[in-house]
C-alpha cells in the first residue's frame, strides 16, 4: 500500500463499519481504524469519512468488549498531540478542511499557554 492510497483505504474501512455483521468483525475494524489513526492527518480523514459518528452509533450495540474498544479508540483520537498537524483536528478543519490552529503566546512553567489562540 502506498501512502497516497491511505485516504481510500480509510474510507473503505470506515464504510465497512455499517456493512459487516458480527461483533468480532466490527472489533477488527475498530482496531484497524485505531491503528490508522496514529497519524493526525489520518484522524482527519477518518472524521471526514464519518468514522466518529459510525463508531458512536455502534456504542448502543450492547457488547461490552466492542464498547470498550470504541471508547479506547475515541479517547485515542481526542488526545492532543504536540505536532503542528494537531490543529487539523479542530471542529472547523474537520468540517471544511481549513488550516490548523495557531497559538500566539508563550508557555509558562506550568505548561499553560499565555496569550491568545486563533484558528486559521
């Protein structure tokens, strides 16, 4: 698989969440989505493919292991990263594909940002 094929593969995997039968098959897809989501750009692609909504819909399935896997995956996607691409995960960028978040200010000794945050 080439890197250029990744968005197509993600779209296919996400679309299968609605199509496969059986909890075990859904667990495998969720694990695959989690692995693909290690990259911030892939997280955005998963969001654009409606992956988050589809995972949330599966939470009502009732299977404890599937629910655990989905929650673990969603938590993984919500974790902030310190990379420039992390701004790609803002609600605005997921909606319209615009740039990344831009923090203007300094970080104090506690790790808190001092200054204004702006979205590009």
